[in-house]
C-alpha cells in the first residue's frame, strides 16, 4: 500500500513519514511525528490501515531503511509503502531482517533510479527474488534476532524514562524552586525567601550569569581534507547523528578521522562531561553530554558541533539547564541567518544561566550522576547487543549459522 498526502489535522492519528523510519530502530519512531489526520480522514482517505507486523519502506531518500510495526498505529504519508506479508508463505519478522541484511540492503540501493535524491519504483521492489527457508526455519531466525532487538528497545525505553526523571527533578528544583530546604521541605512552598532577578523571582543567594562567564571553553571540531566518508576506522568524530538527548545516546552512527590527524588537532577533542551542542543546519539546539568511560578512549567532534566545557561539578546541571524547552528555543532563536542556519560562539556565550547555591548544586549533581551512570550503562549494553545482532544477521540469512529453538 502506497502512502498518501492527506488533509492534516492539529491532532489525531499520527502520519508517519520517511524520517520516522530509522536505520538503527526496528519500529517506527513516533516521537518525530509532527503531522496528524483526523478520524474521518483516517477512515476514508486511506485504502488500508496499518496493522501489527506491517513492514514500512521509504521509496525516496533513505532507501534501505525499514521498520516493522509492533502495534496497529498511525497512517503512512507519501514516499512510504506498507508491506503486509502472507503469513502462510513467510514470517513478517524474518522478511524484515532478510531485507535488513547487508546483501539485501545493497540490492535495495541498487534499485535507485537516480535523480535529485535516491528513489525506487514499487514494481521494481516487488520483483525482487528472495530466498525463503521453511516457516519453522524463518521463525527460528526471527526469534533470535527479535530477542536482541527487544532488549535494545527495552533499554532505550528505560533510558528515556530515566532521562524524564532527571528532567522532572531538575524542573522541580530549578524552575519551580521546590528543592529541599534545610528541613528537607520544598523551598518555595515552605516560605523560602525569593528575590527579584531578570528571570523573575529566584531563591535568595542564587544569581544569573552569562554562559560566557561560566564556561572555560567553547570550540568546534574540524574534519580532514577530503571529508570523513572514506575512513571506516580511526578516531570517532561525533556529529548530528549522535547528538539527540541522553536516551538515544550511542556512537553507532559515528564517522572516523585518521589517528594522526586527531593527534595534531588543537581543538574539538572531547573530555569527560563535555556538553555537545549542534550549531548549524536543521539540527540547531540538539545536545548531549559526553562521558569518556564509553568504549572509545579517544573521541572528537566535527565542525558542526560546539563543545561547552566548564568546571566539572557544574556540567551536569548546565546540560539540564540548556535542555529546558525555553532555553532550547532561545538557542534556536540565536540563529539570524535563514539562508545558512547557524549560531556562533559569541551568541552562545550570551545565554543566561541561573546559578544556584553550592549546596543545592552539589545535591543535584549526586542525583544526576546516578541517572547518567545508569543511562550510559544501558547505552553501552545496547551498543554491544547491536554489534552481536549485526554480526549474526548475515550469517543466519546465508545459512552459515544454523540454530534450533
């Protein structure tokens, strides 16, 4: 079933587009959906409605990305097709993994008819010959690979929950000002003294500062001559694909630079707790925070990313402050060039930051460290699980590894 471009509604059923079908996720990413259709449009506009185990495939742009539904949810927009597998012939999860295997992905890419952006024609895709073991064999292969993806998704959801807990606590303490007072009661609602500031009323003893006064360093990275696409190993160079909050933090989409180039770099080299802020293009305002206990001993950023580095004890607080919705909006609004979106160092330094008293800051940092440690442990586990899955996938599909469940 081809997707369509229907009349839109401010709310209702999610309209999935190409950007919701990601290389590193088995299911669609509903968090990126910004378009909806109402109930009448959903019922009458589409020939079919999405069902559990339908496979979604972009026909334009990110050819080779796939997703499979784990719930009957949403509708598909133009440039997506939905595949419903005849289950008496094939297992839908097996078909999903079969098309995800490196050999089959290469076949999909070879269907590209060219033009301004990659695109494939549906009849060409439907004419692909595929190899099918018997249904029992398909089920065995799909079960192994699905168990790995299920664990990855569980970790991702747990990380999302942990991140939301951290954000909720930060808001309660540093936006609502209900941090524990000396008697361990909520400060503001217990009559804590408030004073005027350019932010409004803030707790006594707190102050507003410019980011430029707080940070020790702000800098971006660089790339080697000829770009990074030709390097398949070396030192990871982090860009937009890795900068998306904490819950999705991983280095599986990294590109690399040669080690000798890294060793000669004067800027852009990462240290523990550096905040990474995407500074140009459509990704302005996205951020994450780096930890050097991840598997990479060396790491850097490319020219699209700012490193913000201050005293270590304030970095966790500063990350959550910059990630507040209104502060993120302020960062995006720093951009004044519509033709070439981007923000510069002086603009970033001009951002206001609320600085709490030392005791409250230290108490929050203890909690934030606990949250971040848990997130990064699960992120590390997900990276290992992804490597195992990606190693098994071609071997299972080719028959080099046979399993019995």
